[in-house]
């Protein structure tokens, strides 16, 4: 036993938390991880499909930048994802795990659509837009407010609560479609798109959406970094006790932040119905409420970085669809590629926060 | 810093590796505009197909297979036949159609019912492009020269498949497995609307034409494609005493539940014999190849595509897959062939009003159906005459949505 104890056993490597890493090094790590993701995807493509990966990546760019129309649509979808991501960010910064963005967006969609169906024809078109926008903001805010109130006063688990609210919102949409007969009761529940109450065309269908979200991005950046409320959010996120000690009313901050979070989700719902789809279904939000969590997290809750992360995700989504189409592969293949890329992007965060120390050889002097 | 340099080097190495691999695998994948001066492509037609799911859905697979078959038959290249899968029933369908037009397509086809309003928008804005839509209902009232619907008289195929089911029930009764009164059929349906109702009613009438004591229970899943729900629905029906199960939903859920429980299954969309060798009897399906050929050659020749086309047994649109003789009752093929001949002669009608009742009485000639789609969903067309319900004659998509006696809806 004793002679074993004298030998110093050390694992081949161990993981150490980094103290701080300069921003440029962090970005080099991220760039390398994306590069490696591209390499792995290429190998997977060769092995599984026997296709030339250069052509495959060419198809990816074609899918995202192929025509002017596609580029506009790419930026529209980036904007919509970014909008939801901006919405969840203040709550996350506060460490309030709002997984209910999907439902909050859907409530915005439902409110927009219902307003147009019920008021359409009785008020002027600009007024109709304003009312439906207001309805969407309120609906989203209310859907955010409910779990916030329960959290603030009864300490309910906000993750589960907000998740469940998603299903309630989906159910409400199905119920409304059937109850109000927006579509044949015995039909497929696909509601025909609205002809009125649509966002005005400025240059094309997408510019208004893109500009609106650009404004929201700017607003959120300033709100989080340069306002008293933004500061309060950071403090509550760091430690509720500290916040209480320095006289911040945590309940108020939680409720106020979730109202803002929900309202911006409601806005995203308004843009989806009034700007993009013109119709409503339980799938209108298309998972953006969940993808947004990743966008926000990867960008470290920084609204400007979020532009980059949402661009990346939407780019790969568009590109992998085109790969599927050009090479007649099935949808699963594009999901494999997107999965690999996301895996590497998330993995890079590990290497930014931690470093791997190899077992020191006696020769190595450091 | 050194570490970063070495990391960069590794990345660079890996990249070079990939590209050397590329050099090895120079398969001639289709370049962008390669189809232009291809000798085979004498006419430069480009067709775009929009599919709801990929080939993992039996519904879409049936369309995709037909499209590939027609592409090969007409000698078109992959550049001339562009297929887009996984397009939801929303504005994505419109976007997909516009993209296909940007790529030079002059004929666009979409396969799902819910694609219709979005495809219609694209058709309105692009009068020079032809649009064909399967299972839709709006072409005959839309007033657009370039928008067309198509379907098939699949209720006749269902009736024939129903005969196979009835024969099997008779065989099991004769074997003493259960009494004639216990001959319960289970049916897993997607949504409670005409396409499904017309389907299970014709299937039931086919079964009852040979097994008069048969009854049926229907369980809806509320989804066209949900393997877990379809499996569960089939198990519920089997638990309630169903002796045979059929389905109108697009996953393998119901057939595989039957295989596990050892309950005979009449399938849809195509054969399931590989996964279910011990329970699969027969399957009815629509073969879309005749329609695809019709629409493509019409555009090539500059002739009109019918506004609302309904293919039948004669056109080759309604097909039955091979009978699984290991499971089916003796004499099934002969019985099906006899009925098929009668359909082609026009002497047999699936919805003959003397074969079924509604609330104890037969349908009269005042019976209305919602043939023309409008905002209020009212039935406006008289559909019963000459002793039968005229399904798919006033419009290709089914409109028979009546609950007949003998069929119980569970949900």
C-alpha cells in the first residue's frame, strides 16, 4: 500500500475553470468550433450520402442567399427569431427561467387574428392595425404576467409553470378556430389567410418586420445596459438577497420584467400573423420560443451578439433545407447537419469557460 | 497564444483533409443550370413538387414515388423535376411555390389539403404558371385558369378493400373464433371530415356487402401523422373487441399495433407486408402517376389541364396492392375482381341508397352536400339521384360526410 501512496497518481487531464478570457480569444474559439463543425458535417455528408461536400456547402449558401427574395426572407426570419430572443432575455438575465415564450408568442398571434376577424370592416385599416397590435401586446404580457405573479407571491416553479402555459395557449388556438368557426368545423383546421389588417408593404413584405425588430434590439440594448431598471434586473439575477438588502423590490422587478418580456413576445406574434402568415394555427410560432432560449444564451444575453447567433441558426436552417432539396435527401439529413452545428456551437462555450489541463510531464516547464 | 496557434493548425489540417477527400469523391452531382443543353431534355419544362412531409410519411411517399416514376417514364432530369419536402400548411407553401418559379418551374404541384389557400395566392400572382393541387376543393369555384384540383375515386378502392375485410371476418366466424354478432371492425381515422368519413364509410359498406352482421367503431387521432396516437387508437379499438382494424392516417402506428396483437389489418397508401407479414391483408391506394403524366404532358403540349380531375379504376388512379394470401380468406381475389369489373361497367355503386340507412331511413333526393366552398360552410348541392349518392362527381375531392347506421364514432 505504502509504495502506491508514494507514487503520485494524476489523471491524464483535468478540467479547470478559466478565470477570464479576453473577448477576442473567445471569438477565436467560437470561430474554430464552427470551422470544425463544417469539417465534421462534410465527413458525415461524404459517409452518408457520397456527395461532394463542396457542392453540399454550395447548396447551403444557395439556400440562404440564392435569390434576392430568399435573402429578404432570411433576414425576415432572423428578425422574427431575434424578436423572441430579445423578449426572453431580460427574464433570463434576472434568472427567471421563462420557457413560455412559445405560448406568449402564440397568444399574440391569437389576439391579432381574433381582433382582425371581429373588428375587420367596422374600423379603418390603420386603426385596425393599431388595435390588433395593442391586443397582441396585452395578450402576450398577460401570458407572461400569470406565472410571474405566482412566482412572486407563491414561489411556484417558473420553468414548469411557463412550459405548461405553452400548451394552454396552443389549446386555446385550436379551441378558438373551432368555436368561432374560422375554418370549417369539420375541416382541416387550416385557416385561410387574412386579406385585411395586414402590415403595410414598404418596398416589400419583409422590410417593416426587419425595421421593427431593429428598433426593439436597440431599445433592449439600451434598456438592459443604461437604465436603472436594467441594472435592477442584473442585481436580482446575481442575488435576490443583495437586491432585497439594497432596497430593490424583487416582486415588482419580476412582475415588471415578465410584463415586458411577454409584451415583446406578443409583438413577435403580431408580426407573425399580420406580417408573415396572415393565419393562425397552434404551430404558427414554429418552435421559435424555444430556439430563442438558445439564441439568447449563446449571446450571453447581449442583444447585439444575438443578431449574430440568430443569424447563424437561421442560416443553417435555410441552408440545410436546400441541401435536402438539391440532393433529394430526406428532411432528417438537414436536421443532422443542423444538430452537428448546434452541438459545436454549444461545445465552444465549454472551452471558453473551462480549460483542459493535461498531466504535466516533467520535461514540460511552464 | 501557443495553444491557439496549435489549435488553428489543427483546424487547418482538418480542412485540408476534407478537401483532399473531396478530390476523391468527385461524383457528378447536379449543378445548377446543367439541364439547359442536355440532349435528353428536348423541351425545357421544369416541374416543382411541394410535399408536406418526406418519404417517412406513407402519404407523401405515395406522391414522391409516383413523381419519380413519371419523371423516369418521361425522361426528365433531376433539374427538371424539383421536389421540396417538409413544407407546412402555411405561408411557407406560398414561399416554396415562388422559389420554384424563380428556379424556372412552369408547373407547380402541392400534395396537402391545407396547402390550397396559399397555393391559390401564388396562382393569382403568377398567371403564366400552372398550379395543380391534390385533394383540394377550391378550383371549380376560384375562377382561375391556371389553378387545378385533382383527386381519385378512392372510395371505390376502399370498398374493394372492405370486401377483403368482410371475407376475412366471415372466415373467422366460420372457424368459430367469434360469433357473427361480434364481427366488430375497428377504424383509426385522422380527422372527422369528408375525406376520412367517405373513406371509412365506403370501406364499411364493402365489408358489410359480404359480412352483413359487421359493425364498425371509429377512433379519431386529430392528426394526419402521429405514430404514437395511431398506435394507441388501434390498441383502444382492439381492447374494445375489434376483430379487424383498418386506418386512414399516415404512419405505421395502427398496422404495427395490429401485428403485435395478431389482429388482421387492411392498410392504406401502400403495402405494409414487410413490417406486418402475419396480419396485413391488402391495401388500397391512389396512384398519382396517371395524373402527374397528364399534367406534365399538358404543359409540354400547351393543352389545358382539367380544372377538377377525378381519376378512377379505369384511369389507373385507384389501385389495390397485392393480396397477402397468407392472411386473406380463400376466394378474396375472385370476389374483388368481380366487384372491380362491376365498377368499371358502372353497375355497382358504393353509396347505393338501398344499402345503408341514416337514423333508420334511407337518404332521399333532397340530401345536400357542401360542394362549393364558401365562408359559411353550408351544404348547397343535391347529391342523391338514380338511387345512389354521387360522390366525387360534382367535385373531385370527397364530400360524403354523413354518419350512417352501423358505424359508431368513439370520439
